[in-house]
C-alpha cells in the first residue's frame, strides 16, 4: 500500500476557515478512484484530477485509489482543494518536489490540462493564509495568478504555481 497526505483549506457556511487534510491510499484491486468527504455534486473532481495528473505525464496508479478529504462533515470547495488532492495522489509515488508537505497548505483548483486557474473572486485569501499561519503552517502553495493578493505574510512562505508540472521533481 502507498499513501500520502496533504493539507488544504475550506470555509464553513459562516465563512470561517478550517484546515482540510487530504489522505490518499493506493491499494491492490481493480482500478477505481474513490473520493470520500465531498458532496455528490462535486464528484466530478475525480475525473478532473485524474485527467490533469495523466495530462502532465503522471502514470496513474494501478489498483484502487482512495482519496479522503477530512473532516468529512464540513463543506469542501473544489476550487480550494482539488489541487491539494492532485498533489496528494502524485506524492504517494514520490513525483512531487515539495519538502515538508505536512507543514504546507495547498490552495486551488486544477484544470483537466494541468493548469491552475485563479481562485474564485469571493475567496478571502488573506483570512485563509492568516488561519494557516495560526495553525503553524509555514508554506502556502496557491495559483500564481493570486500571488499579488496573497501579499507577504510574516512567517509564511508563499509559492505560486501555474501548472501541476511546476510541482514535480
């Protein structure tokens, strides 16, 4: 079995930020990609993440791939956590060149071609980064298009990416 974890963020219905842990497990079995902890209408994240990984040259794992987004009882915005899900899957095989994933929050979506689109306009990036810093997070990876909005917060390294390939070894 191979496994990895990454961190992302979500917001409650009231707009309060919280950490999301993406845990990915690759186990023997028939090829299947399961996503746990997202609403039924957001299940298209599976196809988009898998296509983006394959488009950027990542060989999709053989067997059963299970992605759990926790806490499972909180709402998830694919526009904030899909990039973290893709990185989590790729990290299990060691193809991601990010040290200390456990102290890195990854924010953003991923298009089927592997590009990273800007965050939705209603995302309060400053609040998300501040909450991450308060939780001891030392690095935030986000879409390159949002670097100006992120600013230069004390104690947090901000990294912008345009494509999944920017994160590969």
